[in-house]
């Protein structure tokens, strides 16, 4: 027999029951009652928007041992388990009612079977533990973009991370009242051993689209547990699809053009392809680095950052390459480091350009140089996916519109993947549809040594959103195409590629060249430069890049470099089109016809040029067109 909510009153901390009651939300109360019955926590804390409540979570994170204090004021460190260092795609499943089919790219299972399994794993899991009930708002508060969400978790680390990453939402539950849909998130780290989830072999992340709910268990890694991040993103993809707006795996940045001009861009990149470093480029301002909601407002395309902080990869953050993040991570302010090496209260990580200690504490416990795991593999001092969690307001380059309830007007959209041999470093699509279909829908990323499995394997990842897709792929593409109907001055779409190599395997572009590419895109959006039309898009003219390289990087940009970078590689482009056509033809039942047509047209253009000029065509050979 289910116990009523009121019968749990005695386990609520002082004031917590009243805080819940005063929201007067029957759907919320029913949800909490159901999970109190399943989870059986020993105490319950309801976090309102009050500062003392936020402080309580910070304090609990230290007391529980999930975080430890570091030397610098406000800095803490958290470790996830040895086998819990990344998003677990195989154990992340959509729970679908009997008659719904998603296709092979989405991991799904029968809804009822999934609920039964999950509720079995969650049964009594919080006995002896405290349950935190936290209210958040996805997107800025008081906005048409706002989505209220409630998180149930027994992890103070998860709760603390969410405080840094998301806007407080208790007030938003009050404002929006019971009529509004809210997202429901349930998490338990499960049984802990030495402070980390013990049963990671029974780790599960299940998404119940029908009930706007995500449950995860036996894991602590942020990507699996921070319900407001990639878990809510899946719910938002469904909600936005139903309501005619977009949820994207995108950064938002302000690119500062000539004079006072500020032009906002969004950009989609698969994990570990330079998304955060693009959002953080020197000289520009950051609105967000991971998730954006996009809406049409008064005939304009506007975007907000769903988050207010960064859960960023710390690898390769160093004073030369990322001076702004470095400054923030080495001075007093609130930061959670995860899965780095700690030695004498100082965190160290891969690529920090400091002398590495020979021992310390890391995600494998006590660590000493040369330590091997049970499979004989050497354990690096810091995990390649080690992270930092920090509020955007802590950064000197935070854009002033971060909290604007109307978001920022987007004039350019960027798609970028890890591609060693096909696409030029930067190009603009002919128009919105061409960009969505040939750049967004064909996005691929090569695996790196940092991910499991073989390096250099191309993974299809449309709009970098495949991992989070909660609707059929064809429908999602159609939504993107239709989204700009009624938008005056549609945003320009660009593709970038920071990873192009020559035949010898040497990178053709430098680490900082992306600063030039974004400036060129800003000029293109504002019709300030001419371009060369190629079969795949518009590319820069050498002289414009030469000026930009000089102005921005103080460097002489050589014409021979330009030629190498912007040579059209026809066989590789044709092979890519064929790979992608095959995926859509074989795996995606509802692919829009226009996708096949547009890719076939691109193929035809490439073949025509190839017949005239050969396999590799230098930019100067391609026709110059005036804008
Ligand atoms: C990503 O992997 O795309 C991230 C980190 O932004 S995670 O929270 O794991 O999704
Ligand atoms: Mn991401």
C-alpha cells in the first residue's frame, strides 16, 4: 500500500514539508509521494531558492565525503568511480509505449518493462540516506523559454553541481503554477563504497518520455546524473518538437566585429571537438557552451543558454591556450574539480603544462606514477574526461545577455566535427536548407584515443545531437527545416573543421586559427566580405584571411597554407556523401526527400568540377563570385 505524502512529514527537515506544501502542486506532490514510497529515504531536505539552502548543500557535499576541500577557497574535488567516467550510452534507454518505434540509432525498450526494472533498482535505495528535493529552472527565469524542473537525488555532489549549473527554480514553480509541464528527475548513486557508486554494472539511465521523467541509478558521473543536463535535454527535444521550437547541443557566443558590432552565433560540435574552446575564444563573449533553446520571436531567431555554468573538459586547459579558464580555475571562487589528480590540496590534470607530481589521489584511489589497472593498462594521473564545474558569471568573458529573458538574436549557426581529411576549415552554406541538410544532418566525428575503441573511426552524429535525440531523426530534420519559416533574414549556416590534416597526418591549421574563422563568419553574416563559391559552399578569399590573421593573431598567413587548407577534396567529399546517404536510406525511415535530393545535387556539382579540374581543386581555380 502506498503511504500518503503527509505520512512522510516526520522525516522532512525543519521547514521542508511546508516549502513543498506551499507550492500547491498536486502533480508534484503525487510524483514525490510515489518516489518516497520507492526510495524510502531516512530524511528529506527541500531546497528552496534561499541562500541558506544552497549553503546547506555545499556543506553536505563536504560532510558526506562526496567532495573534499582543496587549498584555494571555494575549490572542491569529487571523484567518480573507476568505471564511471563518462556517459554510458548503452545503459541509457528511452522507455517507449508498445506502438512507438524509433529506429536503430536510438536505444529504446518497452516502457513498462523499463519502469519495473528501474523501480526495482531504486527500491529502498535511500534507506539511511538523505533525499534532496531541488527546484530548478531551465533557461533564464521569467521567460517564455523557462522550463521548471524538479530533481530528486541522494547525491550532494549532484545537487551542488546543479546549483552551479542551473538557475534556481523554486520561485518559478510558484510563478508558473500547476498548469505548466515540469520535468521530473530522479537519481540515486546507489550503494557507495569508498564514496563512489559500487554497482556500476547495474547502472541504468531510463527516459520516460510519456511522463517527462528521467531516472538514473548506480552512477555519479555528471553526464549520467545531473538531471538538468543531458537527461532533461532529451525531454526538451520532445517538448520543443511538439511546440515548434528547437533544443540543440549548441554553444552560444557573441562575436565582436568591427566597431561596436556584436553578432551572436550558435554552434553544434560533438563532445571533445572544440565546442567549449570556441565558446571561450579570446576577444569574444560567452553566453553558453553546451545546450541552447531556440525560438522564433517577432520574426527573429533567438536563443538562450539552458544553463548558467560550465561542466567542461579540463584536459589541456593551460595558461597559454585558455588564459581565461586558467585564471578562473586557479583563483578563489566556487569550482568543483572532478577526476583530476590531487596532491597536497592542489589539482593537476592532463595538458596543464605543469610538472606532474609522481603520486597523489585520483579516480583510482591512491595513485603513483606507473600504476596499472586490472587489465594492465597504465592509469594516467588525471582522467582524459576529467572536468571542472564553474558558474559562467565567474568568467571575465561572460556575455551580459546571459540572463536576458528574450535571449540573444542568432545570425549564424556553426556545425563542426572532427574530420581529418574532408571538409575545409570554414565555409558558409548557400542557404538555411543547404546548411541543415549538408552540414548539420551529415555531421560526423572521428573517434580519438581518449574514447573507448579504435581511434579515427567516423561516427555519424547529426547536429551533434544524436546521443540526445528523443524523436525520430527524420522528424527532427524536418523541424529544423521548418523552424525558420517566417524568420526575416534567416541566419547563415557554416561548417568548421579544426582537425584537417595533410597526407602525412600533420594538422593543417593551428590551435588559435578558430579565432580567425569566427571573425570571418561575422563578416560574412554582415555582408562585409566577398567569397568564392565552391560545390560545397562559400569559402574565404585569401586576402581577407591574410588581413584577419595579421589583425587578430599578428601572424603572416601564407598563401601556400591557404591553398592547402581550402583545396576542395572531391573524392573524400563524394565518399562522405555516399556514407551519409546510406545511413539515411537504410536506417532512417522518415528521412525527408529533400535530404536525398540536396545531397545528390551536391554530388553532381562535385563530379562536374572533378571532370574539369581533377580530384583536388585549389581555391583560386574555383570561380570568384561577388557577394
Ligand atoms: C558532452 O559530453 O557532450 C558533455 C558532457 O557536454 S556530458 O554532461 O557528459 O554530456
Ligand atoms: Mn555536451
